[in-house]
């Protein structure tokens, strides 16, 4: 969506699942969408299910998931590239506490134990960062494996 002062991308990124072929597809998608962002000369807000937890703080069991799709070094490296390229993970600007997740496996009732992953993000162009007043996760909202998250802008 285009607004007067920024463009919003709301994207569901591919899941790497458990195959090398699917991971290649995920990486190709990541690279293609990043090139699209680089080609734009405008402030951007990117939100959605990125299907990758960036840092150890972003999942309940990082060591146990070190070899799982969604936390592989080659997947996390892309988020390193995004943040090094001038996009800010605004939730982490406002909240450095562990235990803040946006996804829990429903089959294992992981939400009941808060064994989750933070794989949903708002990534904001550096130029828009001063206009972000707040960022949050609404973990108490149930009805899905994911919960809502949001940001407040002073535009």
C-alpha cells in the first residue's frame, strides 16, 4: 500500500520446511524481495510472517532448533543483511525482553508453555524510525498459531 510518506509491504514469506529444495526457494524469494526494496527510493515499512527467527532471544529453544528451518544460519544471515541495509526491527527497539513470541506450534500446545518463535516482524526504513512511537506483540490474542503485532506511527 502506498501512503503519502511511506509504502507498506505486508508479506507472507516462504517457509523453508524440511527440504533443501524448499530452502533454496525461500532464499531466492528473500533475495528477490530485498532487491525490490533496494530499488525503491522511498521510506518502507515491511511487515509479515518472515518465517525466520533472527536472534537467539527470538525463540524459546535456540540450541534445540539450531538445525531447524526458521533458525538456520543461512536464513538468519538474510535478516542480518536487512538490518545492516538500514531496516530497523522496531519491536526490539522497544522491547529487549526474552519470551516475546508471535508463533507457537498448535499441535504441541506450545503457547500454553510459551515455547514460541518470534517470526513476525515490522521492519522499518531508518528514515522512518523516528516516527515509530511504539511497537508491540498482542500475545494474549488467540485463535491462530500466530498472534497480532503492531506499531504506532507519528505521521
